[in-house]
C-alpha cells in the first residue's frame, strides 16, 4: 500500500471544532476530484465520528481528537481517534438508534450514517483507553 499523501490534524474536543474538522478533511480529499455528493458524504461521516468522540468519548469534557487522512491511489482512509472513555459494546453501539446518552435527544444514528456514506468503517475501542474509527472511501477515476 503506497500512501500518496497524508495529513494529521489534532484539536480540542470542543463541539465548535466539528465544522473545522470536516472542512479540513474535505479540502484534503478535494485532490481526488470527488463529486459534490461524494464530498458531502465524506464531510458528514467525519462530522459523525468527531461528534461521537466529543460527546461520548470525552463526555463533552477536555481531551484531544486526532484525524489522520491518507490518499492511497483513488481512495481515502480517514482515521478519527480519541483517548476518551471508550465503547463498552461496539456491536450494540453500531446498531441504528442505539445511544448511550438518551437525555441528549440524539438519534443514535452516528455509526449507521458513517457506514452508509463510506465504503468501509472499522471501529476499535477499549474502555478507559479510547476509540479509533477508520473509514475508507474510493472515488471513481475517469
């Protein structure tokens, strides 16, 4: 696997940084000449992953979120990491409408949205250590 380009972004776990993160990743992915729809899908998936890290990983407390994006041929790998509380049951968390914070009136569709918009989503998590989400998407080349 030859990495053609790579970027790393680290920011505080503040909800106002979610739009910043999605914009940075979109600007990086733009070099693959995605359609507007593809770019929107990537931005939405990044938003969901970052929001999960902020709200669930750090429970809206202080911490850092790291995003690494890699261009590999006509594909992108996006990694979103936190060192927050981790996920106790990954399979349950990936179910539509599951939420560990029903009091926040969230829909519990974060992983479902990521899986809908990306070609592949992998989740690794350890309670007390943190969570890493890897998302992959290929783009058509003309």
